[in-house]
C-alpha cells in the first residue's frame, strides 16, 4: 500500500536550500514539494493558496522574517511548521521562540561547506518533515504570547471568582488524594507551546514547585528557560545539583544531565547526573518521574505527560501512580503528537486523560 504523499512548501531566502531541500525531500517518493518561496511574505501567500501539509520555514529572511510569517500562518492557516535555524546564539533564541509559537520542530541550517553538511542531515530532514506531516496543529496563535484559544481560560483563572472552589464537594478519588507538594512534567514535540500555556496561566503566588523535562538540544535549554521566565509570573530556572525545591519555581534539567529528586530529611532535593548514559532520552522524563514516585511521599506527587513522540515518561508516571500519586496524560485532541501520552495511557499510568486547558485548571486547583 502506497503511503500518502506529504505536500511541503519550502520557504528560504538561500537559493542553494530552495534548490537542494526539495531534492532531499522528494528522494524517497513519499514527499512532494509543491512550492518554494524566498521571503516570509511570499511564503504566507503560497501557504494560503497551496495549503501544504508541512512548511519548512527559514528564520532570517528579508521583508518578513520567519517568526513574523509563523505568527500569521498559525493564526490564519494553522499548518505544521519545521523551522530552519542557524547555529548562532541568536538563532537558538529565535528557534525557541518559534517552538513556543507553535512550530513542530526545527532543523539546524548547514554551516561551513554547505553541500557536505546538508548531506549529513538528510535523514534528520526527512524524519522531522514526516513527523510534522503526522502532527496536528489546531491551536490558533495570536501575534504573541500563549495560544489565543487559551487566553480566555487564563483571564478566567486570574479572576478570584473563577478560580476552582476548594470547598466544593470533590469526587471520592480526589477526596482521598493528599495535598500536592511537587509536580513533574515531561514533554517533547509540541511541548514548548504547551508548557508556555501552562506557565503563563499560573499565578505568582503558586505554592507548588514544578520540575520539567523538555526534549531539546542542550544548547537551547538556557534560551528556553529565559523565554518561559519572561512570559511567566513564576520563576523559571535551570536546575542546580543539590538545590532544594522552592514554591512558585519551575526547574528545568540543564543540558543532557538527568534530573531526579531525592528525599533529604523530608524535603525534596534535586540531583543532576549524566548516568545512566545509555538512555535514549537525555534528559529522561522517566528518570524524573520515577524518582518522584520512589523517593517522595507518593500521595503528594503529581506527574504529567504532555504531547511528544516516543514513550518517555510512561514508566515513571506508572511509578507515581503505584505510589499513590496523581497522574495525568494529555489527550489526543490537544496533543501535537500523541505518542508519549498514548504510551502512558496504554501502560495504565494515567488516572486522568485531559485536554491542555483542563490540565491547567487541575494545576490551579492544587494551589
């Protein structure tokens, strides 16, 4: 049975890439390049007329850059976008911004002897475009900030009258659940936009520390942390080895080190380690969530697995549930890629399967 063809629009001001990306993409028969554009404005125009399945979008272009084009695309014609970024400091920051605006993934633009470099990343290009072709992009983005379908939710949650009523009668399972003292979140493809939605909705006085693992290259972590810290009223930082958790703070695993939590005289403390080095995912969401279920008071722990490809987080989430903690998997409808949540559900790890807005509401209720 022939695989359905993925229609791709290539938007890049470099003539070499406009010529050679289509050659790579069409080399195995399941991808067809339906158009190319040299500027962001031309790319937006072609996206509207050609309706591609995937867009590859350069960040630095004349007249309208890739970020400006991405905002329009996500607002007017939501389409899976793979960004083409440089390896510079500014390129990394812009890539992170693009991911929080809804881009599915990114490819580092070749440097040096371009013809050799692009051949080296051929498999990566094909893999990421195919993944994007299977992704669902339904969230409409405003010009800046979190996805606009969640803006009303954020406004409601900021209003004291609309905050979850802690005194109302809760389901029996929730009544049995202990007070949540720490939250662990794991995300991959589509995660930056989902995490930005969560963090930007939580209030400054949120009383629970959050530990998060996002699959992203080590060189992008600090840019991601800064981005989230800028848009959130919480403090967002890279975790430090031996650091004690503080309320209203989000901790991200830095670089490729795994982040786990230890129990030090009844208090949760961060441990960073390069081991186990054999794991596919570094940092590993399973390592974080497993340590929370094994080392902390199970009933006071909440684990959340968000959108992403693969199966990271499922085993750790199951460990939290087995220890008496509360576990959530993002639902298929609101996930960009329903891989990690699907695996968590299949293993019986998830107590609740919720769309992203309801995950935010649950987290607000913990506070």
